C-alpha cells in the first residue's frame, strides 16, 4: 500500500473522480481533504490506488462512479468513461465514445478526452480521432496495450 504523499505526488494532487485539485494540507477528515482510493478490485490493474477527495471516495462507495462530461461540450450519447477506461486498460483497441453535430464540437470533445484520460489512466496513452459519418461526427479513443 502506498502512502498518501506518494499517491498524491504521482497523481499531481488531483482527484481521479472529479478531476479537481486536492489540497494536501486539508485534514483527511474534511470532505475536500485527500484520501487514497483503492480504485479497482482488479489485481491486474496498472494503478490500483488513486488520489481522491474524501467526499468523492466516500460517495463512490455508495454509488457507481461517473466521470462527468463537461456541460460546455456539445456531445450526443456520451459513453460512460469509467467503463471505457476499464476496457481500454484491459484490452486496448478503439472505442467510439460520442457523437457530435459539428466537427468543431467533436474536436473539442476529443481534445478534452485525451487530457482527461492522461489523468484518469496514467500510463495508458490514448489518442482521439474524429470521423465524419451519417451527417454527424464520431469521436473515438484508442489505446495500445
């Protein structure tokens, strides 16, 4: 088991659930304080422990974690990102994650996804592509194992 400081440094003091900064100086009992989250029960996971706010970690125990897509992105039928991350970590490959009405919307979503996955799945580089199809634009993530 890693220490809080080690996990915090590795994760850049950002909560893996909400992607907001975690204040290392806050009490571990404070809802916005730091905690180490055993993110997955999968013993084969590359990174089993992640940094989370105490409240995010506690809430995660009661309900399935959902990584929210920003409201500013214009996406249709966005994929559940935790599920996508787990599949890409497990087997690699390519996953369609959203549809967008305009190429610019799709590119903004693709850029956000690459940035977000750099913290969500550190050690698993992902790339995003935008493809036209059926009068819309499809955003896909790919990872190589």
